[in-house]
C-alpha cells in the first residue's frame, strides 16, 4: 500500500525508515556551548535552525563549514558555508558572530577544518554544538568524538517529524537512501578510523537490511 500524497515508500518501508531516522538522532538536551559548527549539506533547514539557536543564546560563535555540495554542486555554487552564512545573516545572526570554513568536503573535514578556523580566531571551545540535518546527528557525533575527542559534543538538528520531512523533501525514495547511506557510514567508518563506534540496535539493523534488499542503495559505499 502506498499513500497517494507521498508516493515512493510502502507503509512497511516507511516504518523501517522511521526506525533508522529515530536512531540517527542523538536526543541530546540542548544547553549553552562555547561555539557551534553547522555542517554543510543541501538543506537550508540547517542554517535556519542555527540562527534560531543563536538567537536563543545557546552559543556566541557560529562556524559554517562546507565547500560545494558533492552531490548537487549547482545548489550552492559558491559553497555551502558561504550560502549558509548569507541565509543566517538574513535571519538576524550578526555577521561578526559567524566564521566561515569554505573547504570541507566531508564530515571529518567539517570538524577538523572548523577547529583550525576557530583556533585562528582565538576560540578554543571545551563544549561544542554540532548542528546538522536530522539524519546526520549520530554520524556527526561519532566523527567529532574521533577527530576532536577532548571537546564535549552536543548535537542538534531542526525538530521536524519524519513524515513532515518526507513531505518537505518531496522525494521519499531519496530520503530513505540518504538514511541508509548515513547508517552504513556509522557502521563502517569506525573500521576505517574515521569515527568512534556506535551500537546499532537489532531492529535498526534489520530495517537497514530490509531496505537494502528492496534496492535503496544509491547512497551506499561501493
């Protein structure tokens, strides 16, 4: 059975994808941090939520990190960080509160290069908020724990219901494939030295395997 207003996933596939979506979120309690890094992506929800958190007083310095989007370079032709910064300034974040890291092409670089940008500005945080897309929280957390282990990490993402996110993206299959791609990286990257290990519950792993069998594989590592 498919929903007419949301073609692309069966009810069972949607339930499996929801399990993985929930797993990707760290459910951290938001609190004040010394600085924040907003990770580049295709999603303007990231700078919008970053601006909201800044206005709420949760951090004094905001770093936008990211070069051209590797899968959709036409979306932000001057690079993710540059476009995200402009969006945040439009939403009321003072330009002087923002640092830009315009070169990162992966999550590890988002964090390591942002660390360098902050150090050059004299900022050496002990607590750090990572702001990402909802399904990228856990991978960002695991990466930061590896790349910058001495800093305390709080993860944040736009608080949005999974079905609302599907509607907003307009392509259910693409969202499911991105969820699987991030979960595979959560599983595989620790073996490559890119991230710390995260326990994957059995039902989440089963949902992953079922969706892979159903062909949601375009974002998987070869």
